[in-house]
C-alpha cells in the first residue's frame, strides 16, 4: 500500500513537468478508469451537432458503398459468358455495316472477325446482349436457304443495334453519375466531414487539456485505490489557487471555448450545405435521362419486331392453309 501511495505522490508531483500530450493522456486514462473527479461537459447543442454529423457521415458511407459501382464499367456484365478478343474488337454497328456489304458467307464471317478498329468494346450487359444477338443473327442467316430473309435473324440484328445504343446510354449515365454525384459526395465525406472530424478532435484535445490542468493545479492528478475526494468536496475549499494556477486554468478554458465555437461553425456548415441534396438530384437526373433514352430506343424497336412477328405469323398461317 505504501508503494501505491508513493506512486500516487510521484505522479502528482510530475503533473507540472510532463508534456501537454502526456498530460492529456493521463487525463484520458483517468476518465476511462473512472478516476476523474470532474469532466468538463460539452453543451447539449454541441453534442446534438456531433450526432447529426455522425449520421450524415454514415449516410454518405452507405450510399457511396453502393453507388460507387457506377465507376465500374462491368457492374452488370454477365459473369458466365466467355467473349474473345475478336468478339470485343469492333462495335455492333461497325460489324453490321461490314456485313451489309458482304456478298458471301466467307465475307460475312470475315466481317464478324474483323480486326479491332479502336479499343476493346465495353463490357456491359447491354453490349454483351448486342454482341450475342448479332452473332445469333448471323448464325441464322448463314443457315437460311429459303427465299427472302429469316425474320428472326433480321429481328435479332435490329435488337442488337438497339442494345448497343442502350449500352452507350448506360455509359453516358454512369459518366454523369461519377462527375455529378460521386465526386460531390466523396468531397463531402473526405473533405467537409473530415474537417468537422478534425475540429471535433481539437475540441476533445482542448477539453482534456483543461481538465488535466484543473486536476494538476488542484492536486488531483491521479488517485489509486479509491483515494478520491469525498463526494461534494470542492478543492477550492481546501486552498486558494495561486494567481499563476488561476491564469493557467483560464487560458485552458479560453482555448476550449475557442475550439468549441470553431467546431460548431464547421459542423453547421457541413450540415447546412446544399451540396449533398443537389448531388442527389443530379443522380436522379442522370438515371431519368437513361430511362427516357431506353424508353425511346425500345419504343422505336418494338413496332419493328412486332411487324416482323405479325408478318411471320401470317406467312405461317398461309403455309399451313396451303398444306391442308
């Protein structure tokens, strides 16, 4: 027990000599162990701002965890397909143009396997659908021996062109989301909210410094084995603080108040900023534009496919009637 008392006395006497960092560390440890007599309370409004900033940070992290997929071109690319370098060499529209001038099956095959004219084609679901549809169309065309064109082959080629347009519209949407939503929300999270976090840390640092100074000048730097002051006891009742000690406390209090006011201003700026909502509006606008474009493309395609289907139905009925 004498050893503990000696350690307590030593720690107390060292209070005025240790560095501010060590002093704050001592104070933090005391609080964690329940050894702190007094802990300066933060204003309720300040605590409310902290909770709101924490909520805003959580929202940004959760939304970005999902919407960051817009930066990954292949987020909807089918994982089970195997496309070759030749498959990805040219756009579907380029291949269709080459196929339209082919006069033999060999030329048609050459058009499908033509060397790339630019970078590999995008790996999106719509582009994959386009490539699969065009390849399927050509498979039917090559085996078609009847008069005219195979209606399913024709429909698949037109579907392929539409799917490629949809894929390009999706890439345009993704680019807008990246520049108008993801960039803004990442800035808010990694800059604005980060500034608020740093300001809050400065407040906590100033509070620990203040409480450490109070504990040291009042002779309560460390207590062991329940050697705390009686409940309700005021150190001021035991002795008057020296002018130097009072000045040191006031200086620490002023720093705490200053840091708190600065943090309040920073947090309010983060919470009042219209940027997150403006960015969300841009996300919706990009998605809306894509779906409008998709509706336009499919609205153009549907009557064509329907027409081919109706014509084939009519021809099928005629052939059945002739056979009977």
